[in-house]
């Protein structure tokens, strides 16, 4: 059995263990969840470091025929696109389970749902059959709604649940229509990316159809990611979600949409890519600038973090729009980095909320004095969020900017402004209000996290710093896949378009690659 | 391509000691939160040990490699490599970097020692030394960097660590605000810097300094019409770090940090990083002017010209503002701005050697002044207003003497201070670059410098005590006075070394370096070499000193506000730069944010989501009438439905 | 003899319908116990019809299980809940009307379908042998038969769980 | 007239209708439940009749199963009613409308 299959199975085994444990041994539910998410984290480390960097193609592949009539197969494997994301999923899942000791009611259901999310996300990233990617993604999304609805907080809970369900269901629906079109119209009778890719090379779809399907996939999955202007579900949704849910969703599930675009849409529909990147290039500015400015406006820490995570997604969309090797590599780097970062941010804000009952930034303050560990981690996380070197986000965003320049220099200017200056403004304002200043009333006498409870925060911070100091570890793994995606996505494109674009600012036009 | 075995093979090379210099402060800083911080003695022993070792190694590195042209490179580590983007962390060991290395580690060591007493009793003592170590690490990273991206990485880290240090007393709102302001202002500069780096990379395909220098040497027009733009963008980064107008507003506020921090960051290192970086990439700035599109037809100035003017304006404005400040640290802050303006101006006048010379001497005497101010502040129970001091020379003799030496060096007193020589090199470069206006500005600022420094010294140290705390002032012990004494030495002697000429020969490819050969030649070099600057400067120093003495000898209040009127008010308000930032730049961003916030709230969440949900809700309310909840009604409807279906089916 | 069975058919059918009517819509009493008693009679009449159709085993089961066990259960619950007075409310014309309408529709459709259907060859040949039925149950339908026993077990457990007093 | 399959089917249809009427018109849950049993019996009659006239025992097997299932169903259903009655103190369907949105 491939280690990837084992990795996907572990959370589900955990679910089974929890379900079979009677309520007399209620304490064991959490232990089971911790055990199996921890095992999954170990397995993911094994997969990540067992992966041969620099080698093209998929590794640790396993294929189980499921329904040959419909062309469906459980087909998993890792390549550069998902190896980092699998690691991030398992580690974030582990941290999410660990911080969930705040849950007091229906704990059994909670851990079952949380492990479902983890297992679903792992399955979605590992699957090479787009049907299974979608299936696992839905599997992970459903608990999100339930968890927000049941364990959510604040007086806007119902509206937030409603909004997030509406947006995500509609987005998933549009994406499904796109996938069904791809399945039905390609004639390959499968959604397995390997088979379908080979088939479409021989029998390419007409340009109109490619454009249509790519558009459906882009907006469907884009909504799941929070592509401007379909983003307003995200901040509020994270604002009311229980900590672990916000961590898993903002950190991991959001990346599935981007991942499907890279796994399926870009390599399979090159003509669609070329017709849509212009639109995507405009929309990503919405994420980069608009969401950044909206974040400046927020008074609630979680809303600010939600908007900032949308702004980070702008870098990924920008890189996708550029379709360059460096850009795509940077995009995957940003995705992995942001997975850790978003999880860390929401874990910290979740802790603050748990202790104070509010995330109103005016009421907080002095967290660094009152809770040195949480305060320091918060400062580190917010610093990472505005692109400080030493954290993985910086490496990713820098790579994206380098990669996009040859195609869209003006976009890089805006991205740099959004990331460096606007990002700096709201993140530092948040630090100023929450971590610095005199100790706020709501914080007085509230304890810091101690002992083993620090584990999840430390794990996430270490991951951020590791990939920030040594991004090459990840980049060497991503590179061959990024090259493959770009060569497929730009197949048959006239290079004049890109060059003409570059000449706007760069008359010499000698992009170095 | 196995980096580890490479490192292992190369580790016997002496230049790899640079890695030790770089990493020691990081290791000590990291060990403090991991347990060392539990013991105060261990904390500062570890921190001081790390930087002191760094200093010793720096000196040996300088002696080993400082005399090699072009320098040597320590084994680089690959950082990130994809497509045409190959980034690595490498170390340059050459004259420029080893000189700067000595400055940074030397002053950092003294500041560490000084801090053991100054910060004694602070509850966050370990955090202080950890931050200091991190800062030193970041600064050394810039100094040793061998490529633009690495410079940018450590550039940002310096920003962050200075943020931590300025905001060290984070509970104090003013300190927290100042730290935020410093970071954000720097960010605007960094924005230009990174774009400049990307621009250069996209044309040259590399970010290594040596490769870039070679490429631009063979083809100065590599960047085409963007040559000057690239230079200006990179300079924008330096404007942020080296606090050039209009991005200077953060520096005076940053005085909210602990005073030793100001000595390290705002005198010797961080603010000097901008100048150092400009010297590093001087070959990029020194290209013939070329602008894109319509700017070319207007005949835009060269990048160096812009740099020179920004530097000149900064030195003048800062010098003026300093005259009317009353906080001892703020006076020093504006004086730093003014001197940084000098250095930047020197770079702009094609004299990076002069800029580095002045940077070196300035680092010593400005650190001396800041540490002296720290000693005064500690002695006067945290009183910072010079009008509340007075008569300190009796109670704090060591500090007073050292401070006097620093003041003299800053003013550029001939022969006996280092400032004289380095300042004169700047005047000379301005003349050599044929920029008489800037030369005039430089000389005028020399007079202003004497005026405000003499004012500071006369008011704070001489005369009678004007407050309770000044009356009870006292020296604070060896850890604080020793660094002052040590720093006073190079403040006097450093100018006698031909640092500028040496740098010109080694790093900037100067054709005919000029080394004085006898003692008189050394002492009177400026008068021989560039008499106009030396003589005019001397004249203005005397004039400035005279004005100061006549105004402030035994004065109890400042007479200038009365005589100057609104000019004084404007100077006191720091020429309204902060007001402009607070009332124009910030509100613009806030207004856009408010607008978008409203759109998000009312249009997207309101109209679209709530509107959509409202429509669905209305339909739902209609359909709800059907739902009585009575099972028999449902049964009835079901049966009727079945009947209708069957009838339809049977037809 | 054929005449006797014919008469019996009409008798049993008539009784079944009459008792059925009295069970669901007794004009004299709306007491559930009355309804239950009439349901027993209906079931017994149906058992008679089963005998006429030579389904002797089923007739026995019908009486044993339905009239015996099931109806006792009903009575038991009725008495347990003591529901006599709850039926004292007004009869609602609307309910009766809609009910009658629906019933008329369904009945109309059914009877029309029956009449319209082609008659089968009315030569009942197969004897309702209990032996044959048992053979069938234990050979061809063995699995469903066993599953049924499981169902009963599950039902039993479910009933115990449902009717257990909640312990708070 | 000799009763043919038609006769049985008509009787079954009428019984079924009676049961349906009871389900739709009566308000007592238990009576509704009894009416349901009536409908089941009507169906049984149909099956037995077809079994007889088609000369095939499968119909009778089916009836056998129906009776068994019905027994289980009655038990569970009545338990539900008892549980419901304990909570709500009523067995009148007009009072049991809390599933309404």
C-alpha cells in the first residue's frame, strides 16, 4: 500500500475508533483524535521527506479501480503540487485537534467532524482523479457548515453560517457543472488527470468549450478560495467559526480550489487558460488591494485576519494569471506557507477569544505583557503575514513577484504595494492594538498557554520558519511539477502575447529564463 | 550539487569565519528564550561574548582579506532556485564589508556592555539582549551580503528587529506607536527597493553583486531606458533605512526606544545600512542617465543627481530643525539625520569612499554621543529636556569630557577630531562632482551643526543646575563610562587613517589614491588636499560656535523663539512633515479603506447576500402556508397527488 | 357445494367491509377500544376469505398474529394511555370531506382498474398446501426468512429502548 | 355468481379505501395506526387472491412476510406513540405539529 493511502486512511480509522468508544470513556475521544492526527502528521513527514525532489512525474502512486464503467478510480499519488500541501494538511490538522480542548458540548461529534475534514482534505490533495478530488473536498466542506452552525460564536453566527453555506455550495455547484462538462464532452470517459491529459493531447477540445469549462472551474473553485468579488463569505465565516474549523478551512480547504485549478484546469485546458488569464489578472488586484484595504478597516481581529488571508490569495491568483514557472512555483509556496500561517493566526485568535470572550481590538491590548507566549507568537504570526523574511510567506510572495514581473510588471508594483505597505499597515495596527499597549481589562488575570498546550503553536511556527529559512527544500520539490503545468498550460500559445505585455515597462524585454 | 559536502570541504577556508561572525549573535539570541534567559549574568555574558568574538574575528578578517582587491567570498548556501531565479545566501569578505563589520560589531559590543547597567532592573532584561542579538545578526547579514535579494532579506529583518527594539517598552503607547511608524515608513522605502531589485534582475538575470558589476561594466546600457529608474527605486530603499526626506519622520520618534538602542540603531548601524547599501551597488547608480518614454525627452537627472539632492536637502532641513529641539535625544536624532544627509549626498556626488569614511567616523562619535546622552538620562533620573539640566560637568565629569569630545568630532573641529577629516572628504567630493550648490549646503550645515551641538552642550552641561534631578545627577558606574571612554579614542584618532583613499583604491576602483606620508601631511591633509572646503568649514564652525556661545552662555530659557517668531514655531513643529503624514497620507489610505469597507458591508454582504436571501425568504414564507404541520393534510395532498399521477399515467 | 362457498364469500366480504367501516368510522362511538374490537372482527372475516382462497396456513397466522398478538398490543397501549376522553372533540366537516374526497378518488381509480382488467382464467387449480408453502419458505426464501427473524430481534431491541423510562 | 378474482379485488379496494379514510379523517394516532393495519390487510387479500388464481405460492410467501413485518412495525410504532405520549401528553395529531417550519 502506498504511504499516501495510509495517510488518507489514518483520520478515518481515528473516526472509527472514536465512534466505537462509548461515552463512559469520553476522555478517550480527544486522545484518539490526537493519536490519529499525530500519526497522520508523522506519515505526512514521511511522505514529504521520502519524496524525491527534482524528479518529474508522480510518486507513491496507487490506483484502485472503482467503477470502470464510469471510469472512476481511486488513484492517489504525490508530485510537487501536493507534497507540500499534504504535509501542511496533516500538521495543521494535528494542531487543530490539539487546540480543540475548548470544545465542551458534543465533543464526540466535534472530533468526528474534525477528523472528517482532515481526512477529506488529505484525500482531495492526494487524488489524481478529479472526481475524487471533488468528492473528498465536499466531504471536508460539509463538516465546516455543521461546525460553524453548532459550535460557532457571536451574534452573527446564523448569518455567517448561511452566507458561507450559500457561497460555498453555489461555488461547488458551478465547479461541479464544469467537471461534469469536462467529463461528458471530452469523450475520455474519465476524470483521471493522467488518462484525461493523454486523451486531450490527442483529441483537444475546441477553444470555445475549453473557455467555457475553464470559466466554470475558475469561478466555481475561485469562489471556494475567495476570489474577488466572491469573497465576502470568508472573513465573517472565520469570524464566527470555532477555532479548529477556522484553522482547517482558512488554512487548508481554501487551498483545494487553487489546487484543482493547478491540477486539472491549467494542464488540461490550455486554450481556456489563455482566454481567462486577462480576467484573472484584473480580479486578483481586487484581492490584493481591495481586500487589503477592507482589512485596514476592521475592528475585529478575526475579520482582519480573514480579509488578510484573502489578500494573500491574491498573490496566488496573480501567479496563476502569469502562468510562468517561477510564478507557479511561488504560488504553491504561498499556498503551503499560508496554510501554516492562517492556521497559526486563527489558533491564536481562538485562544484570545476563549480567554476574553471578545476579539474587538479596542478591548484587547497588552497581550504581550499578560500572555508572553501567545503575544510573542501573535506578533510573529502577524509579522509573517506582512511578508517578513524568515517566514515562508516571504519566500513565496517574493518568488511570485519575481516570476510575474516579466509578464505583468504593473501588477507586481501593485502587489508589492499591497503586500508590503497595506499589509504592513493593518498587521502592525493589529499588533499595536492587541499585543502592545497597556493590558486591557478583558485580559487582566487571564493565563497564558503553558506546557504541552503550546505544542500546536510551536509546530506551526516551526513549520513557517523552516520553510522560510530553507524554502529550497520545498521549491526543489515543486519545480518539476510547475514546469510541467506551465508547459501544458501554455501549449500552443503564441508567445507574442506575453512579450507584448512585458514591453509596456521593459523595452529591452530580456526576461531571464 | 550537494551543498553540505561543499561546505565541509570549504570550511577550512579562513573567509568562512565570516559565517561565525554572522551566526554567533543569532545563536546567542536564540538561546536566551530557550533557557539562558533565566539567569541575568548568563544572558549578558552570552550576548557580549557573541558580539565581542565577532569583533575580534572581524578585525582578523579585515587584516586577512581587507587588503585584497575585489575581496573573497565565503561558501554560499543555496536558498531558492527555480527557472532563471537563483538565490543564495553568500558572504562577501572584502574591504568594504570588513570595515563595516568592525564598525557594527565594535559598537554593538560597547552598546551591549553599556546596556548591562542601563537596562539593569528592567523586567524584560533577557528579551532586551535577545532582541539586540537578533538585530546585530540582521545588520551583519546586510553587511556581508553578496547579492541584492539577501540584502533585501536582512534589510527587512533589520526593520523587524529595530521594530522590536524601538517598541521595547511596548506598554508605553508612544513607544509602540513610534515602533509602528518606523516600520511602516521603512516599508514604503522597501517597496521601491524590491521593485528596483526585480527590475535589475529581469534585465541582468542575476542578483549577485559581482556578476552584476561585471555585466554592467561590459554593457552600461543593459537596463535601457530604465537605468535611472532602477537606481532611484533602489535608492528609495536607502531613503527609508537612512531616513532621508521625506521618509525621515520615523527616526526622531524612534527615540522612544531605550537609549543604548538609539546608539546602536540610529547612530552606527541601521541608518548607516542605507548608505552602505548605496556604496555596495554604486556601480548601478553610477550609470549614465536614461529614463523611459516621455521622461527621456525631458532630460531627467541621473540617479546620482537625485540622490545627491535628496541628501543635501535632508542634511539642511534636519540641521535647521535640530536648532529648536529641546529633548536631548531628539537633537541627536536630527543631527544624525543631518549627517546621514551628508553621507547620501557624498554618494550622490560620486564619492562613496567619502560617504563610507564619514559613516565610520560618525558611527563612533554618534554612538559616543548617544551613549553619553544615555548616561546623562540615567544620571538625571530619566530627564530628557536639556532645559531641565545644566551644570552636569561638575557631577558627571567623565561623561562630560567624553560628550565634549563627541561634540567636537561631530562639529568637525580641525586636526583633533575625526569628523573634520571625513566631513572634508565629503566637501571635496561635492566640489569634484561640480555641484557647488550642494557644496555650499554642506558647508552651511557644518555651521548649523556647531550651533545646535554647542547649544546642547552649553545648556545641558555648563551653567547651573536648573532642576532637582540635574542637581542630584551622578555617574552610573564603569559599565556605562567605560564604553564612552573607549569610543572617545577613535572619535579623535580615526580621521588620521586614510580610510577614504584606501576604500577608493580597494572597492571603488579609484585611479590615483592619495596617501599622506608624513605626520604633518596626515594632520593637515585636508588643507593640502581640498583647501576650500577645509577653510570654509572651519570658518563656519567658528561662526556657529560664536553664535551659540553668545545666545546660550548661562541662558535659562531659549531666546530664539522670541526673536525668530514663526520660523521657530515651524522648526519646533519639525517643519510639519509629521503633520503632513498624519493629515494627508494616512487619511487617504483610511478613506479608501472606509469606502471599500462600506462596499463590502453593504453592497456585497448587504445587497447581494442579504438581498438574495431576502428573495428566497419571501418565496419561503409563501410556501410555508402550505406547511401546516398536520400529518393528515400532508396525507391528503399525497393521496390527491397519487390519484392525479395515476390518472395521468393511465391515460 | 360451490354454492355454499359462494355464499360464504359474500358473507365474509360483507362482514369484513361492515366491520371495517365500523372500525374507522363508527357513528355511535369514537372510543378507540370499539375501533380495535371491530378491527379484530374485520381481521377474522379476512381470515375467512383466506380460507376460501385455500390459504389455510395464512388464515391461521392471520388469526394468531393479527387478531391475537397485534390487537392485544393495541388494546394494551390504548388502556395504558387511557385515551377515552381525548376523542371527545368536534368532528370537523372539512376533515371528513377532504378524506372522503381522497378516498373516493383512490377507490374510483382502483375499482375502475379492476373492472377494466381482463379477467383471469377463473379455474382455481392450486390447492393451498401448507406443506408446499413451508418447503418454499425454507428453500427459496430461506435468506429473507432468516433476515426477517433478525428484523424482529432489532424491532424488539428498539421497542425496549424506546419505551424504557428515561433515567435522569 | 361464482366469485372470481374481480370480486376479491373489489373487496380489497373497498377495504383499502376504508383504511385510507381512517388515516385521513381520524385524529387519534392509535386509530390512525389501526386504519393503516386495515390497509395492509387489504393488500394481503389482494396478494392471496392473485396467488390463488395464478396458481403460484409466491404471493402467500409475500403475505407471510408482510404479516411478520407488520407485527414488528406495530410494536415499534406503538412504542413510539407511547414515548411521544409521555413527552406531549397527547395522541392527537392536531396537537403534534412541531415539525412545521
